C-alpha cells in the first residue's frame, strides 16, 4: 500500500514539473517614449539616476547598436508590434500631411490585416494586455463604438491613452473663443447681428407670427454657430489643416480608456504614471499563477512632453523636470520588475525594455528649460529620419537563467526583431502555424534569439532607414563592418545637429533641408567611425564595392516592394471626426487599479 502511494506521489510530482516545463514564458515589454540612448546610466549617463533600468541591463543583455524603424512614434510603434516597415501599410506621413496619427477619432490606424505580437501570442493561448500609450489609431464607428484599437489587435485588456501626450492636455482652455481683434470673428459677429435684425424687421413687416420669427432666428443662429465652431476649433484654412484648437485637443484627444470605454475625459496628468503601473501590477498578480502565460505590453507616457511628475518624485533630479520624468519612469520599471520577483516569475518571464526612437533635442518649455532627451554623441534626434541620434535607441533583453547577464552586444539589431525573437525564445510555432487562415507576409525583422542566448554572430544583414515613405539611408552589417550609406541626408544648420528650440521644433527630414545624394552617396563605416565624422572617400575601392552592392540592393527592393499611399493623405481619414469620437457623459471619478 505504501509503495503504491509513493509511486502515485512521484507521478504527481512529475506531472506538475512537466506542466511547469511545458508552460511557455511570460513576456513583458516596457516601452519608453522619446527616451534618448544617452539618458540612462547603463548607456553612460552619470547625472540621471536610473538604478532599476541599470539593474535590468546588469541582469540581461544590453544592445548598443539597437535601431528604431522610424524616428517618430506612430510608425515606430507599428513596426515594433508587426515586425514590418510601416511604409508597407501606409502608416507614415508624407509632405503636406501630419507625420503621425493626431486624433483619436481619425480613421487612420494600424490595419486589421497586419499581425501584431499581441495577436500572435493570443493565438498561442496567452493572456494579453496593452497598458499606457497606444498611438496606432482607433478607427471607431459611429459615436465611438466598435473601435479598431488594441482589443482588435490581440490585446484582451487595454487600459491607457489611445493617442499621445501633448502640451494642450495641461491647463484650462476656453471653448467660447471670440477674439474681436480677428477680422474673421468681427465678420461673424457683424453678419450674425445684421442677419438677426433683418429677420426680425422683415418678419414684423410681413406680419409673421412671433413663434415663426423665433424659430427662424434659432435656425439662423445655429448655422452661424456651426460656422463659428468649424472656423474657430478646426484649422482647415491653414497649412496644418489637421490641427484643432487646444480645447478640442484636451477634451477629444486627452482621454483615458479601459478596454473600449472612456473612463476619464479630459485626462488627468498628475498620477497617470502611477495609475498605469498599478494596472500592470494588478494584471501580473491576477495572472502570475494561472494556467496560461501572459503578455504585458506596458507603454509609458514618459518621457514625452508635457513633463508631469508625482509630487513625491518632483525636484529630485539634477536635470529639472525632464530628469524627474526619467527617474519616475525608472521607478515604474522597478515596480513592475519587483512584482515579477514577488510572484517568482523572474525565471519564467522574458523582459524587453526599449525606447520608440531618439530623444527630442530641440524641446524646450516656456520657461526655457530643456525637456528633451540626450542621444549621446550620435548626431540628430527625434523626427530626423535616418540620422543616427533619431533611430539609435536603448534595448535590453532579460530572462534569468536563459539569457546571460551583464553582456553587451554591439551588432546591429532592430525593434523590428521583437516579434520573431519572442516567438523563438519562447519556443512557439511560427506566425503561419499559429494563424494559418491569414495570408503569408514578409517580416522585415529577424530572430536574434541565438545572438542573445549564445552570442552567435548574425549573417550579413541590411537595414533600410526611411523618412516617411522616402528611403534616406541603408545600413549593411558584414564581416565585422557596419556600413551606412546615405542617398538623402538632412543638412543641419552650421555648427549644430538640431534646429532651433521649442516644444514643437523638429529638424524636418524632408523638404528644402534635405540634400539628394543619389548620384554620389555618402558612406560611413560605423564600426570605426560610430559618430559619422569621417566619410569613406569616394575614390577608394571599398567605397565603390559597398555602394554598388547597396544601390543594387535598393533597386531590387523597390522593384519587389511597392508602398501604398500614406493613410494620412486624405483629410477625411485624418481630421478629428466628432461623429466617431469615443466619449463619456459622466466621467466624474478617476478609476484606479491597486495591487
């Protein structure tokens, strides 16, 4: 009898161990917004305190040549989740359009035909959640219903901001704007008064009833109100036709959503970071010991402007409000990592920390304080196309017991690699096996799992760098060399690598500031000249060999890959459409999710 009981206990232990072994690892992606590669201690910064991110790097692999697929939020995040260049599905701007999705209620969005990591992991029986900044479009139906946001892209839970953070979310902005110093408002007021007086005069002269006169007056006033509203709160009459008034931005784009419901309108910035982290901590606690692994995509609002910090974190950094933001975000990373440790998930959770693109060099607030990131010694920053400072970003992978610790990898890697790498690390089937009913597609990223786990060098690889839909540069990693060829290049003001100062200032990577180098490309070897100070002479054999190969590669690429038009081209797909606006009528109480 005892022998049978002993055998049964052994079988149960074996089954339990087998279950644990067969459960795929959890996945946590921690995405910073506008964080420069020079802002972190583990990348050389000695004046901003980032102990939690530094610890993450010491416990995992630090990528020193990690590249974004775009220098702005929307296209970069689309590439991260799909593993494909965003130009392939038109989620990039062009000349005369907004550079990113600017309104919650616009139709432009990540197409449902694109496969995200969330959708793939959902198909692999993961519980999935997107927390924080989405900024890939919602494309809602009438009255803000049935949105094509995170819930339609494989995320079973969403808690966050559907758009991005902007300065207009702060302060009080009036709805009723009547500036009598403006000719347009003078004309509206004068025309309305004359029309109403004329209506009443003619009505009395023709002996209309007072009720009819009043009804006509109301209808006439309504027509003038609509005309005033459109001309005041929209910017159709300007070159930046996609913009709206500060009041419209604050109340229509500044919203917090829980799944498909608006729970806060307008968005309250104070405590937002802590609220988002609280939701992630609750999500981890709820699913730490479940039968299914989980995927947490936590996208911080920091360190994008406007700068806002909880009072407990304010004023502690040596770099003002920007440094406070970096350190507050680091505390959020620390809280999430502590939750993994608390629930004994360290050895069963892949963690990937990164920034969506380079820091915003020109960003200065109204008081003249720098509120933009630092990109080390790399030239350029956010929005600057193929400039190295625009697309060189921090990247850290950590999976205790599987990925080695305190390792730095200097080979070029990309945000595009996340999807195939996670599938490989987690030993999951490929996309076509998990989602067999969807058409096959080319993935531009590659798995770097062998590089992370065993340091196995990659084969020769080419990276394409875009400014919107235009190809500006190509990078080729081969035989220990990293060549970067510019065919179009942003020309900075003399003695600088940024363009002026201001919240909205950016060096434009298109237009008159860009030089076409197609006839004589500029070539650098970043393995010996990482800061692009000394181009390879065009008279050398190496220049001829590398340029010839890369130009031929581009020709073949452009013959086989045809980009669709920008989704931002049509005004009807881009403007703030009130009839598709998600809203709530009674958002009076802030909802918090505590651990």
